[in-house]
C-alpha cells in the first residue's frame, strides 16, 4: 500500500544547528501532530538527517533530507532550502565543512569584539551551549542571557548581535548560484526560504534563471496577503511551493512545530519531481 500524504512541516531546526530538540524528538513530535512528513533543515549542516530518517522509518513518518544554506547575491542575503539531496555528495560536504569553520571563526571574533566594551563571554561555554551543532549567533545570544547581559534571545540580538551593534560581524556566505548548484548537483531541490519583504516577481525569475526550483510560501514571517502573492507568482513561474514552521525551540519567542505546513498536494509535487 502506498503512502497516504497529508500535511508536512518542511522547515525545522535541530540541535545540530540552532534548535533545542534532537532529530529523533522532532520526528516524534511530528508523529504526535499527525503529520505525514518532516524535513530537518539545519543551517549549513546535514548531521541530523540520518538520525531523523532512522526514527522516521520506525514511526512511519517520511523524513526528507534537508538543509538551509545562507547565500548572497548583489549584497542581499538569501536563505536557500535544499530537499532530497544525496547526503554523501562530497563537494557539498566539503563546502559545508568550510562554512562551519567560518562560523566558528566568526563566533570567536564576536566574543573578542564584545569584550572591548566589557561584555565578557567564554567561547568554551558557547561551544558547550552549541553542543553537537554548528556554533552560531543564537548560541552566543544564549550565553548573553545566561550571563545576565540580556533578558531574552531577541534582546541579545537587538542590543549586541545585529548589524550596527558592538558584536556584529558579517558572516561568510556562498553566492546564490553556487548554493543552488551544490544542492542540484547533489540531486536536491533548491527552494527560496521565507523571502518575505524581499520577494518580487523579478527576483523570483532571477533566481529561477540560476536554477531555483521552488519558493517557501507558508512561513511565520509571511502575512496571509504575502502568502497569496508568493503562491500566485510561483505558479506563474512554474515553481514548486513549500511551507514550514521554522521551528527552533519550544519557547514563546519561536513558532510551534507544525504551526505552518506544506499541504499534501504541494508535498506530492515535491516528492515526484527530479532535480535533473
């Protein structure tokens, strides 16, 4: 008997980037919500995918290999989701290793910069907070809260880590073309994540010309009007549409797992198409 498809959360983060739950726990949470499928889309990391797939097989949940890669084009930042890649594709793994190294270097620079105005953090403690994951600004924000410099993660970003603040350090990013190509070469489906206010039909066509195959419609950063507009433009461009909660943690500052979903017809389209 084939899989009966219902809704899926295709944008979820685990402890292998800046989330709070293990891949196993995320799959179990998806089952508890009655979802048919889940994609672990950690930032610049595929480390959580095998654990999620294994638990998904045990529970009857379809787990799509996924990732979220930070890219740039014309000085603008883009996040590109990748689905259904070959997680053993060596060029992709080599590039992810470099990104993770650059993330660690950036975190060290942030700690050094924050020390200048007297905000003193331990990099070793930040690594402990990150655990198995790729160290990033959310882990530094957690350390700022832990040390009493901030009252919340949002406050830590606003006071110390965002552009113009004492701990801001630009991050290393791939070009959009490079990121899209890596995903496609690995057999994956590249999707523009949460375009929000940056979205326009012209930008969508530009990214499509670089190999983009879809765009994220259902996301907590999008208003209902934006979702309708993005979905309409994606259909006109002949692109896939996806959705997800962008879940990180079970905290008031974060959307809940399963709060934004990919409907079954869009999931079926994503599962049926080839990257070639």
